């Protein structure tokens, strides 16, 4: 994965932010929308693409385009850096290969303790029954 190529493939669009802010929010386009076309990216290998697409499936459009927005700051440049760093964090997390889980064997003492607890609960429930006077 080549981050320099990925950085060049990102496209940004500044739009008006929503919410309170009065005249400032109505005049200034401080919200930043980042779009990234995963399907046609040259900075990601094919197997990495498949892994990333599987991880980010809920966030992708039908054309496998990732869209991220940021409007946390009043300054457009700050929102741009935030959304870019969030994009790279997402890509790194999506590309990470999950480790295989190693099964652990239950120790003998844990088995005995579990069986004792089961026996105790069974006796407790048995004692709740009415006695059979036959």
C-alpha cells in the first residue's frame, strides 16, 4: 500500500456545515467531504482492496466509493486534516490481518470446580421439590 499515491487519489469538497452558528455557518463552507474510489485505486493491491472492501462495506456506496465528512471545526483546513487522518486510520485498521485465536485447554481444576457448581445447583433445585411420601 502506497500512502503517497492514496493521498493523491483523495478528492475533497467543501460544503456548508449544518447546525447552529448563525451568519458564520450560512456564509462559510467549512465542512469537508472526502471521497475515495476504492475500485479504481492504484495505491492499493487487489488482495488489500478485497480486505478493505469487506471491512468497510457498510460505509461504502454502491460503486465502492468511501465518503467521509468532518465539520467539527469552524476552519476548513482543520476539518480537511482531521478527515484525512481519519481516512488513513480507517484504511490501516481495515488492512490489518486479524490474528488467529489459539484455543486454550481447560485445566483439570477448572473442570472439577465447574462440575461441583453444577452438582450444587442440581441439589439445590432437587431440595425445592415436595418430598415423595410413597
